[in-house]
């Protein structure tokens, strides 16, 4: 584990991290993140289980993802990984020099397996997510701030239309087994032969059952396409995860409208997350705003763009029905306010299903 410590810790343990300044989450979703995270009122696929379960009533067909593999990497991670392969992590001086070169830098890595099945009004999924953020600080005595999270579990949701299908109500439940690690490691820690046992001792474990409740209301014709508003209360009841890192509850609201553009279908959306500032890490307005758009082209291609916490996001999806590929670039704000400190990330998904 020493030689590739900065990144292999996430792979060997299949665990990950949520930085203290990064809002807690279970699964972000490729499509929502391509749209700047604005999905509360859009929800019409399996992502509704994490954004607004009422959207399951908007699902128009049956889809199953059998082998959905997602990989996420931060901008600095590859450079740090390449340099780490040339370092002897049994040597104190080499390890110290390497860490000093990356003081103030962050390495982010995520892996997700998300098999799921969705049909009108109902969705179910298996959850296997791991993400890691490792950051070096202290130039004189370098240390690695290691914060990792691994979630394994299952989720399901149901939604029902009311009032001539204008009001959608839904609920979802998720059971999670969580492992988390939030620890600093010094050069001496990294070069010792006991590092593996040290990490195992620091690993925290816990379980929880979480519930989401959601509403979507379809507005009358307002001249801007088919518009709807949504509200979702997330991570209710069992947000305490035992000894592992907790998942705070919060309430999100959103607006979306869908309209035809020539031969294409376009969606524009805006969300405001954590309406009552229950995520008490900061009170910044900019970090809570999400803006996004999606255009479905008649050539198996969908383009997405948006602004997430003040930073541009973009993505594309190629959907050949039984095989899908997605690419997304977005930036996570890891500071106290939007525009303070950006961590640019890239996501790639390969999916086989029907």
C-alpha cells in the first residue's frame, strides 16, 4: 500500500471521501451533474431515488442497468499518481520530498457500481460507491489529510400521480452500510510497516436506513413549455450512521421546463439545495444554487451543460439502448463559499443494460 499510498488506499479498500467543506451525499448521478446538479424538478429516471422520488411517476418506460461502472478522478490525481510510482515510500526523505511537492494539492478518486431497474412509478437499485480525497499540508512536517467514505446498500422508491396527474408524490428508502476514514497521516506513519493496520484501526463503520419524500407539481401552460416545480426532503429518519460519518438531512426545491427546439427536446432547470441551511458547514448562497440544461438530439446523442456552485459543468451521453457511454466534467467547491477553491473532476460511465 505504501508505494501508491495517495491513491491506492481508495482502490484497495473500495472506500472514498467527502471533504468537510463538501456537502455530504450518497450518489450524485452522471446525468444530473452534467446539468449542473439541477434535477429536483427534472427527475424522470432512476436518479429520482436521490434527487426527488416523486419523479418516478414521470418515468415513461422500463430500463435496467446491469453493468453500470462509473469512474471519477480529480484534475491533480493523475499527476500525483505518476510521481508516486517513482517514490520509495519506505524511505523517509523521498516520502517527505514527494509530499512537499504537493503541499496544498488534492487528489480525488471515485468508483461507483450502480445496478438498477426503473419503470413507471417504481425504481430499485444496488448502491456501491467509494470516493477518496487526499490532501497534503504543512510544508515543514508534511501530512496527508485522508478522508474516505464507502457506501454499500440498496434503495427503492415509489411515486403516485394525483389531481389528474398534475401532482406527483413519492417516497424512497435506502439501507446503507457505511465505512468512513477521517485521519491525518505523517511521514513516519506512511513509511512504517504498520500502515495497513493503522488504517484498519482508524476505519469507522455504521449502518442506517434513510427516507426521502418528494412532490412535483405540473404547472398550467405558462408559455415556456411544460413547466413543473419540485420539492424534496432528503435523508430523513436514519441519517445517523453509527460510528461512521453521518449524512445530514436537507430540503431542496427546483423548477424545470421542457420544450421542443426544432427536431430536438430541451430541458432547462434551476435548483436551490438545503433550503433551511441544515447543512451547517457554511451559509453561502452560491454553493447552493444549481443551473442546468439538456438537449436530446435525434442521433442517439444528448448534450448537457450547467453551473454547479458557480462553476461550469458539461457532459454528453451516447445511448445505443443496450450500451451507453457518458462523460461529465464538473467542479466541486471545497471552500467556504462559491469561487474560493475549486476541485475540477471528470466522470466517465460505461453501461450495459436494456
